[in-house]
C-alpha cells in the first residue's frame, strides 16, 4: 500500500518541504511504499536532534553555519505556491491570477501586484527546479 507525502509528514513529524525536496531530487516518489516506511521511522527519530545536526554541519565553515542559522524557513504561502507549480502535470498551465485567487481563499491575502510578483518569482524558481531535475 502506498502512503502520500502529506501523511508521511504528519505521521513522522517531518516538514513537507523536506519531503518535497527529496521528491524533487528523485530520492522518493509521489507516494511512499510500505517497504520504504522504516527509513522514515529512522529519519523521524533523528530529525531536529542536536547531536545529528552537529554531525551534519561539522564540515561547514563558520560562515556557512551562520548562514544556515539565519536562513528563513519558507513561508507557508511560498511553500504552497512552489508546491502547486512543482506538482503541475506536464503541459498544465497555472495562471498567476488563478493562483492568486486560491491564495486569497486559503490564506486571506489581498490580491495585489506584490502577491502576483511573488507568484511569478516562485514560478520561475519552480521552472528552474524542474529543468535541472530533468537533466539528471
């Protein structure tokens, strides 16, 4: 039986953006098969624990460590926009105005040029991500 990434995120307390990144890099698919569940049990047990984080960043310079600490977590609306574009099937067009309406309904944001510019910027990032994953 297959499990959705959303269910994996909830069950193992893993951020959906982490799972989406794994999917984008081809490490996992759209769904997780039963045989893959033990890996998520392990990842979930290690996720966010200081001793594991320390091991992961050991080889980084002080400058890189500082940049990691200061880096912002993606805002939910940005993650939503990126997810919509990354999950769009080949040839499917998601219009900026339509997505702005979805965002207004889901997050309560006003539809304005700032929001549309944000959607366009993230759409371009998604396109770059799709193109780079196609080259692998």
